[in-house]
């Protein structure tokens, strides 16, 4: 018997709460929710809140980003199960001219570290994502980057577990067209990352991916995850520690007459799932639950299905 619990918690502290992201604290059996809160008359800021395993609120919301007057948006968070702390990343209009990528450590006791400037290159750096390498105790942050002034590319940055920046920003994908809106996961079995993104090199939005070694160098060329002829956007990914593969979910959209159809689809990156391997991942060697990338012994891309067909009239939100 499977029991599904749906809970709605409203935190009446802001005029608008949006852009939620979650990470699981396996040491304290609770979630960290990070989100953007925009109070009346103030710019958006990044807040956090502890939630129980059932989603119930534990304590008051707390500020994660600095309390200046500039916009902070698009937060994301990952848990380091080795050192028992989180890294939160977000896009920050700190300069007032363009967005940069910032980050901050938060330990399981609730103590925040100093803000970390991940990237403040020319023009905007936006939509950051982060994964944690448990083998080398380091984070990989990836984001979309406008520094070339021509197309949007993907860049990355390694950060040590203690928050120290390792090396310089480096390109992850810079083909023709735009590479944007990445997702990243860590493959504990093969000790490498998988980055997935929206890619317009063909003239439409396809999904591409690339494996990166622990030091951020490419492990092979980028490859197509989905190019079905329609727009594939908004990828997210989760690693299965027992199967050593990654399930990518994404939105496919197309126009038929004056109706926009939106479908959620999935693709499997890595070895095919073996029978009897659909466990709950309780013994997760990566320590992150939903983090990972790629598989061993070659790369297989399998369209695994679709659901949630949602027709929308063109021009409607």
C-alpha cells in the first residue's frame, strides 16, 4: 500500500513566495526549502525554511542572501552528507547592472557562512545549479552565461567543501546558438558529473548533455538527449545509485493551430535499468538521493514515456 500525503503550507511572511528548491538532510531527517520571497516594497531575496519529512514547517523562515536592495532570484540547493552542510546558489543583481552567481554554505545547525562570489564576469550569469562530489568533497556549480555578448553559453565552477573557490570559471558548452537552463547531477559510481541543458544550435530547443570529470574537464563530447522536432525545455535530473544511471525529465511543447501543447517526457542516460533494481535508494553511495549523472559501460538514451498533456491557448500563462 502506498500512502500519498499532500500538504499545503503557507508562510504568511511575504507578499510573494516563488522559485522553491529542496534538499534532504539525511543526518537530521529533514528538508531545507529555499525560495525567493518578495516583501511589499522590497526587492526579491533568498530565504530558507526547515521542513519535516512530511513537509511540516519547523521554525521560522530565515534570510540566506544579503539584505541589500538588489534582486536575488533562482535559488538552488544541495546537501553535502560528508560534512553535513548545504550549499545554496542563486543569481544576484548585486552590482545593479547585471546578474552574477552567488553561493553560501549552511551547516545542519543553521549557521550560515560568508557569501561566495561564484562568478561576476561581464554581463549576466543566471539560472545556477549545483551538485556535490562525495568522493572528492567538492561542489560543481553550473549556469548560463552571457559573457560572450553573442550567444548564451554554459559555464562551471568547482568549490571545495569548505567554500574555497577551486580554479577559475570554465566553459561547459559553447556551441552555436544558445546553451541555457542547465541541470547537473553527480554519478558516484563513475565519479563524474552529468550536465543537461537546453540547446538551440539546430534552430529549435533540444536537450543536450555532457559528462564532466571530477576536476571539471570534459569526459567525451556533448550528446543529444532529445531532439524530437519540438521544443524540449526545463530539464531536471536524478541519479539512481543502484542502477548507476540518470533519469532526465523535461517539458516538450509544440503549437497546433492556436493551441500550445505541453507534455512532460523522460529519457534515461546510462545503462538500462535491470529487473529488480527499482529500490528506494536507501543505501545511496552518493549520499545525495537525487544527485548523479551518466552510466558506466557506454551511454544509452531511451525515451521512457510521457504524461501530463496540458493544452494551452497561445498567449496564455
